[in-house]
C-alpha cells in the first residue's frame, strides 16, 4: 500500500514538474488517485499559474475543490473534473471569467451548480451521469456564450424537459425519460 501511495505521489510530482519545465499551459493530473488537490502544488506552480489554461483532474477521488484552487487558477479556459465524487463547487468558481468548458460528468451533483451561470465565456457544460433533477433554465438561457449543455443520464424533472426547449438557443442533450446510464 505504501509503495502504491509513493508511486502516486511521484507521478503527481513528475507531471507538475513537466508542466513547469516545459512552460505548458496544461496540467494533467488525471487518474492520480487524488482525494484533494495537493497544497504543495500551489507553491511549485506559483510562477506559472497565469499561463495554465487547462487542468485535468479526471478520474480521481476528489470530494471537493477549495476556493484557493479557483482563485489560484483564475486564467483557466478548460477544467476537466469528470469521474470524481464532487457534489458541489465553491462559490469562487465565479472567478473563472475565462472558462470556456467544464466537464463535471460522472460525479455526484444533486443540484445544478448555479455559479456556472455567472461565467460570461462558458460555452460548454458537461453534467452527464449525475443526479440532477432541476435546472435553472432561465439563467442558462441568459448566458451569452453557452453553446452546449450535456444533461444525459440525469433524472431531470418533466418540467425541465417541457420548459427548456422553447427557451434555449443552445444544444441541450437529454436522455429519454427513464433512461439508465450505461454500466462503467
């Protein structure tokens, strides 16, 4: 067990160092068995946080993200958080004014993360395979850049299914009522 933990830590360190040394705009920490975003990474990346535009934390074991994460990486354009245990986002997600795409699929959201509706550049939201029943259709309809929202395999209410289509000017993907998500 300790060997596996050591390997995971070494993998994270290697990926963070690659980002710093290459001057990359991408930080990929997918499938690193993270239960939280490592605090030490803030120090290592402190001189390059403004140039990081894409962070992937997919398929980890994250239960939450901190407000510090959101405010540190405020230049993000894409954030991939699919396949975690997230059920909410911190209110500081509203600092991500440049965010164009967010993937929150395969998490544990019961409520639509309404803070996303305040992001002016957001074009794509993926919330596939969560437990969302209600969606703030009017707020989504008012988003200036939104082009697509994926709500497939969520237990959406009949009201959302009826109200949404005439109000929205973007693609809203929904599964047929009662459809089940495919097995993992």
